[in-house]
C-alpha cells in the first residue's frame, strides 16, 4: 500500500440530483456522496476523498485542488458544455503529469475524456430498464480484484451499445451484454503521458447502480490502480527546439526561423 493516502477528488455535475425527483429519491445527498462512500468503504485509511461540483467556483477544481489530487473521478451528463475549457485544459495537463482519471457512465461525452482520447466517444443507447451482464476479460487485473465470479449483473439499467467511438483500449477489462441484445466495451484503460485513465460504463442516474456491491468495488479498485507511480522520469508537455544538439552535427544548414515563429 502507498506510504501516504491516495488523494481522491470525486467530481460530479450535480444537476439531476437537484432537479429530478426520481434521482433525488435515489441519491438524496447526491451521487457524488455515494461514490465517495464507496471509495472510502473499500480503501479506508489508504485514501482521503473530497468532492467537487460543477456549480462551485472553478467547478471545484481550483489549482490547489488539482495539485493535491492523485486520482479524479468524473461523472457528467446534461451539462458537459457548461464545463469551462480552461478547467478542462488544467485537468488535461494534470493527467499528463500523472494524475489518474476515472470516467463514469455518461462521462464518455465529457470534454476532458474526448480531449484525452481524441475521438467523438459516441455510442448507441436505450433506456428500457433492462439487465446488463458485465463479463470480466482480465480476472488477474487489479481493477477486477475481489469480484465474486467471472461476471456480475445489474438487474435494471440503461443500455450502451457499440460502436463506441474510442481508440483501441490499452486494456479491455470488462465487456457488457444487454438483455436487448447489444454488447459494449464497458471497462477500458488508456495511458496518456504519465497518467492512467479508466472508463467504467455503469451509473445511470435513475437506477441505484452506485449502491451495487461489485460496481462500488470496481470503482475503488480503479482509484487504487490509477494512483500515480512515484517515478521521477520527466514528462514533456511542450515542444521545445533542442539547440545545441546532444552530439555534434557536421551538416551546415541555414534555418529560416520565420517558419518556426508562431
């Protein structure tokens, strides 16, 4: 275990929780509170967890908060366009520097997720309260640690279906089958810079999915797995001109600097 607690920030859009009666009934203190409790339940003293909300100044993601976050979880749905681009840029930089990012459910359309993956992250969907069966394809992976079986089921949920427009995952940990016949890559990881990203599909707001035993375990496992390594190797975020070179160059070449000034 880490020598100091993993510093986690649970970011949440917090719109449906305040405006929709069905969501308020399921999550009277907000979905972010239930996600926070799930992480604390499984990781205990090995984490410190705070929450941040869209309506707060800087969406709760001030420079100080981001600098002191090892893993950020992200849930959004109806207000992706309200997230300030400047905040997205700061989160993007922190991921490249090593901060882990857990993107949940409809966060697939979040600005930060699309920026990091470079695709539309579009998909097919249907809300019919159908069964989802999540098959674990990597039972030895730390994110799958402690699961009871080769799969687990969510009795009623929203369907997400392929094609999911994402880059080929570095690791595909879960695949979902839905009662209506679709399948979906529902647990995927990527590396960006020094940071790791995990997308986990379950979490539709009108179903009690964040109370589900196995869903809670997977989220906590992901937080633990995505915590930054202690590597001191630098990550370069800009594109500097390397002059002088590392070794002598014998070619005589005249540079038109105007081509590079932008």
